[in-house]
C-alpha cells in the first residue's frame, strides 16, 4: 500500500505536467486531471466488491493483476502523450465540442482507466485483512506513500531523471508491489452466498449500530473528504504566498497534507477502541480543536502578511518563522486532526459486518462517498469561493462551517454538561473567527487587487528608489506574492518590454498579425500598437486578472486598450499556439523562467511548434534571463532550434532578447528603420542610445559577446531544455533554494 500510494501521487504530478504541454497549465487543465484522478479512484473503489462477488471457484492474484494492469495502461498512454503529441493536438483542434468538454474527454481517456484500477487496490488489499484496525493502518500506509511520492516527484525524480525517468520509477514500484503480493490468491464469494450474508447481517447491524449513528458516520466520511480537499486548496494558496512560487511548492504542500492524514490514520485505531458514543464525542472534540488551531492561525496571519513581500526588494524572498507558524496552525495541525475522522468513520460503518465481503463493501462505499465529496469540495472552493470570498473569506467560511457541524453534533449526541460546554466553546470560536477582518495586501494601498482560481494578484507601490538624487515612484505586479515582471519605474523595465516589439518588427517581412505571449504591464502590446502597419495584435496571458488589471494601471499609457486591432485572450500561451490553426508574422514571449510551468515556453518542442505557426518570413522573439548556467541553457536551446537567429540586448545585468526565424535575417545595414520610427530613439544597456543602423549593429555585437562570455564562465557544458527535463524550473532543489522564488546566486 505504501508503494502504490507513492506511485499514485507521482503519476498525478506527472499527468499534470504532461497535460500542461497539451492542454495548457490553466486551472481548467489541472482540474480535469484532478477530477479524473479522484473520480477514477472513487468509482474503482465502489466497483471492487463486484469483482470479488463472482460464481467462480478459480483463485486469482487480483491485487497483482491490478498493479500490472496499471503499468500497462499508463505505459500505453505515455507512448501516445510523448510520441503522438501533434496528432492529439490536431484531434483537439478539429473537435466540434466545447473546449471544456473536449479537454475533459481527452484527459479522461488517458487518466480514468488507470485511476479506476488504482481505486481497486485498497478494497482488494483490505479484503485480505479482517479487522477495522488493519484497514485503518493500510489507509495510513497508503497516505504515507503518497506523501513521499508527492515530495519526491519534483525534488528528486523529475530533477534527476526527467518526466520519462520518473514515470519508469513509478512503473517499478507498481511491479514491485505486484511481485510482493503475487502469491496471495483471492477466493471469490458467490452471488448466492453474498445475498444470504446480507440478509443475515441486516439485523445485527441495526442492533449493534443504531441507524442515526451509522448515518452520522457515513456523513462524517463524506464531510471529512469535502472539508479536507476544500481546505487543501486554501493551504496551497497560503503555501505559495509564504513559501514562494517555485514549481514544486504544490508538491511540498500536498506531501505535508498527506503526511498529516497518514499520522491521523495511524493514531485512529487507539480511538477506535472506545465505545461508539465515545468515538463521536472524540470527533466533536476534534472539530473544536481544529477551530482552536485556526483561531491561533488567524491571530498570526496579519503579521505574516505584513512581511510577505519586501517592498524595497520585490524579488527577495526569505523564510520567516511566522510563516511556518501560520501554516502550522491553519494547515498542518487541522490536517492532522481532520485526518482522524475518515479512519474513525470506517470503524463505525463496519460495525456488525461479519464477513470479509461485507466489510470490504462497506469500506468501498465509505471511500466512494469520501472521494466524491473531496472532488466537490475542491471544485467549489477553486471556482466559486475564491472568486466570491477570497482566500481569507473562504478560510473563515470553511472553519466556521466545521464548527457549526460540531454544534449540531453536540446537540444530537452529547448530554448534560458536556453538551453545554461543547456548544459554548464552539460558538465562541465561531464568533472569533467569523469577525476577523483582514486583507492579503502587504502594502497600505493598491492600484488593483483581486482573487480568482489562479491566485491573488495585486499591483502595489514599492518604497521610493533614489536615482541620481531624484525620488522615483515604482510599482510592482505580484501574483501570490511573487513578482510577475520587473518593477515599473525600475530604469530598464519599460525599455526592455518595448524592445521586445522593436527588434522583431525591424526584422519582419510582413506585419499583418502579431501574437504577444505574457502581458505583464502591457508595454509590449502597447509598443506594437504604435506601428500602424500591423493589422491585428493578439495578447495572451494565462492569468485573467492580469488583463482585468490593465485599465487600472494609471502609471502608463492605456490608450492601446481601445485600439480595435488589439485582442486580449486569457489562455495558456503554449496551448493557445498549439491548438490554433492560425499563423502569425511575429510571435513574442516574455515569461519568468523560474515560474511554475514556464519552461514549457522555452523547450525544443515548443520552438518546433512555434516555427510551424510562423508565416513565411515570420519572426520569433523572446526575452531570456536568469542565473548564468540557466541563461546559457535557454540561449543554447533557442540557438539550436532556429536555423537563423540574432541576439539583442535585454536587461543590463542578466538578459538578452533572442530573435529567431526559419528564413535568413538581413543585416542591420540592410534594414530601413522607418517602420519602427514610432519606437525610436530608445536606450538600452545602461543608457546606450539606439537610433541608427550602426547603433543596432554595435548593440548586437555587444550582446553576442556577452552571451559568449556567460557561456565560457558556465561551470558545465550547456544542456537543452526539453519538455521532459524541465531544466530551469527544477535546476536547484537543495535545502537553501527549495522555497526561494529565485536561486540565491541569481
């Protein structure tokens, strides 16, 4: 069970990454993966008793067959996902179905059969063990394996072996589990025997477990799944706020959550020894303690928010003890306490069951209810609560709801002084949590702030920066406390963002249609809008709130928002290009290489896709920056992917603008700068003026020389960035860099 838990969570992480390259890294894509993962587990668990109830005397190693089938199904799917990427994209392009439905079906074809088989494993294993205590321990072992699998997925396996190597590691674990349990043969229960057992057990169940208690236990199973997965989404949000925006923070938070569930399940057999009424009292006490921990977390939260962003250095991120205090009381301890509830419900639900099939069937129904409630809780929180109430409001609602359930349970099942004290304490906690009011904004003001399923976005003022004796106003756009783009007002930000339009426009053969991926402050789109020859400008950003914020950014020229040629689209850039039948004259990309999922826009496979969507003479341009070894890998990958390229200045300290094409690029002496006249003159690299062809030629020479220098200084030969290795995102996973937005040496 430990091995299958490890491999199951590893597969979930890998599916999210694999489908990000096809369907995009949007919440829609991730939700499709998680929904099929949970639905498959739930339906597989529910169907397990039917496989054990057959009119056959043949004995089969069902558990081992199930594990081998998982490897075969996932392996076959991986062959298509890795080898038939273009064909799958074409199917999605040609699909007449709505986008949501086509994405849901496509992901379900690959994920649901495998997770259905995974759902069979727990009931099959529990069928071999007679006591509820053993079932609880099996559940704990499965959660513990899942915790380690989630943690190792990025921090160890993907970093060292790539996506394909990590997938093979998962296969080895499943096959090892199959080998370890191969000698265990299953004896089927005939349908006649099963129906007789059901009639025999009906009275004993009623006698040993009163109806309302059994219903309460089933409700507890569903509610524990609903609240744990609902709170999980908020814990993810808080984890990204306080631990940084690195790609594996999600896995770390998931690992901690599963670890708390495993610990709770290991502890639950001790509580199961109590009488049923005592167990219910223990559950009600757990709900009160959960509310108490949340109350302490709410006390600490404002102090953590106040230092969540360094307003002097927006890229800096350091770990503070108070961050861990908030996560301990709002996430870790409540997760541990709620982790006790589901295993406890198993004991009550199985009361009165005399045969293995009856116990397995009741366990399957309990897991089935728990799983579907989990899906419901996750989706409601992600798509409704975050948009309506925000992170803090959603957190308050869920904890208050838990306490209200405690009040109802106390009124129904407790008596005397214990009932009164339980209700009073719960009501006081409800009053305290419900009246807490605070914002996630670490600054005193904001031009824009809002939340949606992707996270919390705000545009806030930074502390004044003295430049040559003059105070300069600076603004920064943060998403989950991670700066999306260099601060506006920082000397080079405006110039570099506009140069991303300037350089490709000068090289382009035609200027009919332009695609901008990564909107930021909208400066690149605004620069393109100054070129009258361009007929259409499509600007794509994965974050809908970035587009919503544009009209509120009063520190820049927003007239381009009224330009009929400009069209803003909220979508994943890679998915938008790959699933489109259009071709463009210019495609530009500007994303942070250290952000979650962004190296899918910097891989060899992506550059091949881009070239297929460029018109003859079309130009691709991308701003590249990072620590020397990472910048070297990015430039090396791009240079090897395009037959013709140029390197132009980006940021002074660490970046260049790469310009590539399938067709030969003219020399600067052959280019008329008349078409880019609205963008000239401009300055770059510490005040150097770009106004003439000679200036551009000299700037290109300096940029190329600088890239050669960085490459020579790199301690290792450059590597290619591919969809398989996610090189830059997982380039540092040591203890000092694990929770930092950027590596310490950058």
